[in-house]
């Protein structure tokens, strides 16, 4: 949270120049990416390149946890897109799971659906592995379910979490059999191998970690004994499957928790697993006890932040080593590989955002790759924690390939898109690709809309990547983009569109507080756009949602004394759990005071008067910043309808939401109009 604040938006001319520069480097990029597209043999299995789509929960399975046709289509698309290896999401070896949307592979009647999944992946040219998991002490626990089990009795630090019961040796042997039987099913289904999930606090990781394994028998006490359970699983699977069937293992290179697994322990564990016969190692990080969500990194963590863990382990083993964690650029992946820091690169969210990333990179079309912006809105926040089906904020077709089929119109229309944010640019691109004549008007001198504001707080500058991508794609699709173009009624009438897509976004709400129009009151967007010009030293932010808290973070980074106020009981409750935990942790570390349950009474020149739990307080301040929410900016809608043209509002002109909502609504509207 101490990185520099968001960069200023690149101008359209700079974005165009950047795209031209990238297109001129086609042959050079093919040479630069030579290591990335070099085949790799893991045992007898040869991968066509070093790009891996790692396991991520989707929620596309049946209620029983069986893969569906939606699952097949999702993985097959990433195989056709050019990835060398697809690792299917964590699939439980026993019926009890950590999530109701988790896949299961715990009985023979699951083999048929997994066979279809393996075949779909192979048809696209990638090799197929399925990750096997047992949740252990973090399994679901409610009435009717057995008490979760673990190496020792423990409880993860979450409200309402169950207390795990220590496993007997007989139970350990039973779970080994479950892993072995499931590996046999995977081989029968046609997979090239399995990956054991021994990271992120699942059962195998619970045995490896001194935080959760306090046994003093053959399965605990030192690194080697804590690894015995995983070793037995590996060796027994190897003995019961064919010689060419791969057994990989994902481990945490560091749990980043006091008393937990360290990198030195992980190095020793990796060497033990290599001796046991593991075919490759995938290195991740984090645990339930870590203060930072390293296992599912939000935008606040730097790109490639876990590579050093894989690098250290790779120097001590001879089996291939995979790294992952915010690796979104083919050039970064190439550098990691060419520097010898890893043998394989996991690019999970990057391949959500653009399944064709490998093919585009191989063909030198880097400027066409749709970038991940690490927002976590549709993936980790929605699927992993929200337990809903997986989506992607920048790619509406994830899990819904039918949305990617853009039928050519039989009656081309003259379409005017008003607003150059992500919703407006998305609608313009889709409409143009369908054969309509499309113009886009943006009243500012640069595109981006609300995202240009969202990109200004510390560490959020990557949000501009999607703006620049959409800008390039709009130009590539032939959209007539006009900046500094105001869409008043006369101008629209003169233009004469058949259809107007209204993508005018939202505008700030102004709360009803006495003194809110005073000269010391400013909106959050004005603070961010002006880089806090004229903001005093003591600042009170009215509104403790995402915008208010991120504005407070920006002001604290500038050295301001900041207090954030919120009417409700919970700060930043409109954010995903991962980014929220990091943002609020950063605010606490910066000394920002956060008050909830606030009622506002009056804003004066040097103070704001509030009540907190019935107690009146006067907070001294130089500046009051308003971040009390937004409302749709759709005042043009009725006037435009009077012109006789069809008007289609999209994005925040309909409902205030997030970038996923805006892009998805715009894509669907332009596809179906």
C-alpha cells in the first residue's frame, strides 16, 4: 500500500502510438518469446509450450459436483487458445468439500463427465491434468455434516469456523486410498495426470504446515514426518497408475504466517517430494492465517510477486517447477523462463480475460490481448467467496461462449454511442463487429469514463490497461471515435442516428447535510483528478465505501491526516473480501481513523459535526471530501427518445455497479439490438 499513486491516463494518441509500436514488433516478439513457446517434456508427456492454465473454481458443475457441458466448453476454449497445459479446478476426492460449488471426483459414476472434459481439452491441443483435493479442517460444517478432520485439532481464523478433529492413523490411510482411487478414475477418464493440492490450507497442506500439524507420531514433528502423508499419496498413486501418468503437486512456498510454513521448509519439502517421485512442482503461497491474500492476489500485489519462491525451489530440485501469481504479460512470462527462474508459467486470470492470449502472443499480436486488471470481481470475489458461477469483468463471454458469437446484422444501422467509458467502448466494438456503422462521442479529451477515476488511487493504475485495450479495439473495428464531443440534443439531431446507445455513466450523489455546498467541500473524483490540489492537511471523507476508502488511501499516501465516516456498520462493504482486507489494513497502518454508524449534522468552515452511537462529536478539518455514492447520469434519455430514434441505456446509465456489470450489460445490449 506504499506504492506510488495511480499514473495519469495515457492520451489516445499515446495509446495509438503504443499499438502501432507493438504491431511493428511482430517478428521481434516471436524471437523474444522463444522460451515461452519452447516445448517441455514432463516425463513422457510433451507440452507444446510453457503456458499453463492453473486450477480456478468455476461453479459450472452440477449440484453433485460433476462437470457439465459448460465446464467442457470453458476449458476447451482455453485449450484452443493455445495453452500448453490445462489443470482442471480442484476436484474433491471425498464428498465433503470446502465449497458447495466445488467439483467432486469421489465416485465411479463421475468418470463419464470427466471423460468428456478431458476429451474437450485434448481436442484443442493442450494436455489435461485434474487437481485433486481434500478440504480437511476447512471443509463445510453445518447440521448433518460430520466434524471436519485435520492432522491436529485447529480452527481457522474466521468467524463461525468449525474446530477440526485430529485424524487417526486409520483415517489417514483411508484418505490416502481416496486420493489413489480418484487418480485411477482420472486415468480412466483420459487425463494425462493429476495434481495434488497441498497448498492454501487444504488437508495435504495442513499436514505440511507446523501451524496445523502438531502431531508427534510418524506424520508430524519435523519437515520430513509432516511430509509423510503427501509422500504416501504420491508413491501409492505412482504404484497404481501407468508409468506415463503424471503426478504433480502444488505447495505453498511460504504461508506468510507466524509459526507457519516458511520458504526454507518448502525447499526441504520439495526435495522430499522429488525423492518420492513427483513429476513436477507448482509453487504458490499463502494460508488462512496470512494477513495478505497471497493465494488470490488483488491488484495491490505487484505482478509476479511469487516468482522468487519458485526460483529458490527450482535451484534445489531437478523436476520442472511452475510459478504463478499476477503474471499477465507474455513478455514477463518469457523473462521468468529465460532467466531460469521457473520452467512453467501459470497465467490463470490472464487466460480468463483472453483465452486466445497464447495464440495472439505466438502470432505477434500482443496489442490485441485483452488484459486482466486483477480486480477479482468476477473470479475470486464472485466464485471462490461468493460461491456463484465464474465471470470476468473484462470478458463477458467467460463461461458463456454463445455471447462471443456475434451474428452479422442484415440491416446495418447508423449507431451513435454516447460515452467513452468501458461500457460505451464495448458496445461500440460489438456493434461495429456486427456490421453497423458506429460513431462514439466522448465529451472529455480522453476515453475511460469512471475507470480513469478508479485508476487514480495507489496501486490501481492497471485499470487503465482495459481502457487502452478497448480504445485500440474500437479503432481496429472501424468505430468513428470523436473526443471532446458534447452530445447535446441539437448535435444528435444533426447526426441523425437510427440507434443511440447511452453510456453516460454515473454522477456523484450529494448528501443532504447542512453546509454541504461550502467552499471547503469537494468530491472524491475532484480530489483524484486534481491530485488533491487545494486539499488541506486535515481531511474528513464522508462515505466509507470503496471510493471513499481508496480516496482516503490516496490522501494518506500524500501525508494528510484522514478520517473516514460511514453511516452503515461496515467499511468498504461494496468491495470484494480480498481487496477490502488489504485496503483497510493499509488504512489502519497509515493511521486513518475509520468511524461507522455515523449520522451527519453539519459541515462548517473548520469542522464537521456528527453523532456516533448517540454521542455528538465535532471533527476538526480543513477539507471535507464527499464519497457518498453515485446515481445514473441518464438525463438525456427522454430527450433523445423525442427524436424518434431507438435509445438503449447501458452500464451505469442504467444502474450503478462495477466494471463487470457495465461491460456485460453493454456487450449484451449491442449483441442483441
